[in-house]
C-alpha cells in the first residue's frame, strides 16, 4: 500500500474521530444540561430529577415563607415586610429575615461603639444615637430598600407577562383544553416569574386544592390587581356559566388598556417619582458611606449636647418628609 493511500486513510479516520467526538459531546450536553434550556425554574427543577411534590415544596418555601406576627404597632410593618418578601420571591422567611436584620444591626452597633472607645472618642448620648442610626441604616434600611426594589421589578415583570399568559390560556381553551390543561400550558410556555407561579397553582390543584383557592393564593403572593381580576372572572364564570374564553379575552383587552394608562401616568409622574427616590435614598446612602469612609467626621462632634438635639430633630424631619413624599407619588390607577 502506497504512502499516499495510508495518509488518506489516517486523515479519514481522524476526521471521523473528530465528528464522533463532537456528536458525543453534544449528546452529553443535551442530556445533562437539558434543564438549563427550560424556560422557568420549575421546569429546570423537574429536569434536574426532582419529583413534583419536592418541586412544589421548594417553590412554595421560596415564594411564600413563614408568616410573621408582631405585637401592637409592629403588626402593620410586619405584614408589609411579609408582603414585600413574597412579592420579591425572597428565599428566606419573613421571621428569619427580620431576626437576621436585627442581628446585623446589633453587631454593627457593638462594633462601632467598641471602635469609638478604642480610638478615644467621647461616649455620650449623641455618640450612642449616631451609632444606632448608622447600624439601623446599614443593617436594616438599605437591605429593605434593595428588597423593595427587587419586589417592584418582579411585580412589573409579572404585570407585563400576564396579558401574554392570558392569551395563551384563551388559545388553549379555544383549542378544547380544559382549564387545568390550559393552565399547564402556561407553566411550559412562560418564563419566570409567572411561569413558576402558575406551576405552583397547577401542582396545588393536582394535589387536591381548589382552583380558585390556588389562584387566590397566587394573587396574594404576587400582590397584583390583574391577577385578582382574573380570579374574580373565573369565580363568576364558575357560578353563573358563560364562555370563559370570551370573558378572559375581554379581560386581556381591559388589562392592556389599563397598562397603557398606567404607563401614561408613570410617564407624567416620572419626575416626581425620581425626586422621591433620590430624596429618600440619597440621605441614607450618603450618611452610611461617609460614616464608613470617615467615622471621625461624625464622632468628633457627637459628644456635644447640641448635636443630640439637632440630630434627633433631623431624623424626625426626615421621617416626616419620607411619608409626605411617599403619599404624593403613590398614585393609584
């Protein structure tokens, strides 16, 4: 056999080996990383090998958590924290989140006071007040701002997704699917967060929960008026009958028109909302940053008696301004 023939055979074998290696690698990738192609977290968990009860437990633990019950005047803020964490899809329960924030505040307060004593600053009422404000701002206020911003972004994304989800649901009903099967289409077609939320609904219904109760729980978790209208429409149709597909198609049109009005109101009020955000967040951020970068700037004058009075009045004025600004920009549509 000539040298040219041997060389040609070797090249052909090398080519075949490369092709087979690439094909095997692609098959391994599709087999082992197929969950990464899923459109939402619920499908990724199922593709990873978790069964539906465990997926439901994981998603409910992440989106719902344990309720928080605080006594007296703290009951209102406790419910607000619970609602914000659920809307943000935060993985930690409200009770643990609150306790963790208190622990961070306590640690920051102790460390700051210890540092002030070591560096020889005068310890008085003003120093204690300043240190406590820094600990609360860094350990509680800033994390709450981040969580609230995440919850707002998640609500906005769900509000944008919901009309599309209604259209898919209506098409499923017109194609002859029952309600439960049409809901299951949403879990396969919609991305997060609404895809996993509808997945929780379908799993709850599959394990014996009433459809309206499961949808109402979803509306409470997400805190969206559009979802509440969807639940009311299903309840009314279930009681009185009628063409559910037509009802939901009209609801989708109403939601889109309402979304257009909301966008118009947001555009007209954008300057006020941006002003409110800056006036609310900038003082806290500036105070925390300056205290971290240059603690003597505050601690050198914190021992003065006039500082305690002035700083207390400043905190009171900030809180008054915060509530007034929030009421001015909180426009309900």
